């Protein structure tokens, strides 16, 4: 299997930067992990690609998390990207079927109305910075672009796409995020707006054989730009462990832990991100209950 790589681009005057990726194999892996139906596959896939690309714009090593809290049938959607290129995520209701709209997957209906929270975590900061905006369309890309403009005052183009086959497999997935820096010329903005209106969708490009560079070229072709040497390995990765599971159980509090202990049996915890199951024995639960009571 070919390595999935995020490529970076910059205009000659430094006022336009872009990140692109063809992520078909990674999003198909996520689909299989979460056993998602088509609309959930598209929603989760777009969010994972968006989070992964956004992380490459961070000046320091860190993580960025997208949390769509909508009232649609998919429920909440979470995706996290790290500056090393890793992503992970989940959707509350992966098996929900949402009727198509105009022959296309209706991700907006699946997400519904609500709020998008974006949390940025850096190594030297104790707490992540979180910004929140109203979900505009639920189509993921448009909502990310709206957040970047409203919360960070960064005009952006966010083109994301996931194509799902009749057998539910993902056959094309990828995206490009273009950000405009201070000092950009009005002429440059005009050229970018023109390209956005004329460009083919991401999945159309990938299914026609486009490369990662081609995705960026589709938007940047009217500008003088170059590809940067810096690349990122885009991959699905979960950091779950028995230690992390025990920490999460500790967050339940004394009352909930006491209820688990009262059952006098081990409890099973399933990781939301990768589906791995952990068995926590009774002795461990009793120990966690003791720690919880000490903290309270």
C-alpha cells in the first residue's frame, strides 16, 4: 500500500499557503473501524481530512480537534488531527441511513443544526484554546472555512470530499485547504475566487486520476507557487491504552464507580476511536473508587 502523504504549497509572495492530501486508503480504514454507513463515512471522512490538514498549519507540534454537535441523526461527530499527520475520530450513530439529496450524500442533513467547537492544543499550554461557531451547513468543509474566518480571521478555501461506492466502500477521499495570509493582493483574492467557482469537486478529480499536487494545482494554478519540501504522513492512529481507560473511568466520579463495584464483576470499556475493548477487573475498579474518594 502506498504511503499517504500531505503535501504543502506556498505562493511565491508568501501570502497563500495550502495543504493537500489524497486519503482514500486512510478513510476506508476509518470506515471499516467504525462500520459506517455512507453518510457517516462521508461526514467522518471529511472531518478527519479537515483536521489532518489543519494540523499542518500549526507553527508548533500540537493537535486540533473538530467537534460537531448537531441535532441531525448522525449525532455528535469528533475528529482530531496531530502535527505528525495522525488522525482519529468517531461519529455517534455510524449506522444511520440518511436519504440522498439531488443524487448526492446528504451530509448536511446528517449533521443538522448546532455548534462546531474547535480546540487547539500545544505542548507548552496547560489548557487547549477552544473557539465555537454555529454550524452553517453541516457539510464540514464550509463549516471549517466559516470557523477559520469568524474565529481566526483567516480567509480560507476548504475543499473536502469522500466518494462511497454502492457496497459502502470508500473509493476516493481527499482534500485541500488554502489559507490567505495578511498582505495578500486583491488580484490574488480575485484569482482564487474565480478558481473556486470553476474547479471540479475533490472526488471528481481523484476518480479521474489526480495526484495530491493536482488537487492543489486545481485551486492555485493562476498563481505563482511552489511545493514545499515539508510533508506529513497522513494515517489513522489511536493512542488508547489500559492506563488511559482507567483514567477515563476515574473521571466518572465516586457514585458511578461505586455502581460498577457493586456489580462485583469486571466491566468492559470500548474505545470510541478504534473499537478496541478493554476488560477492567473488580480489583482495579475498587482501587479507582478509592482514588476517586480521596480526590473528593
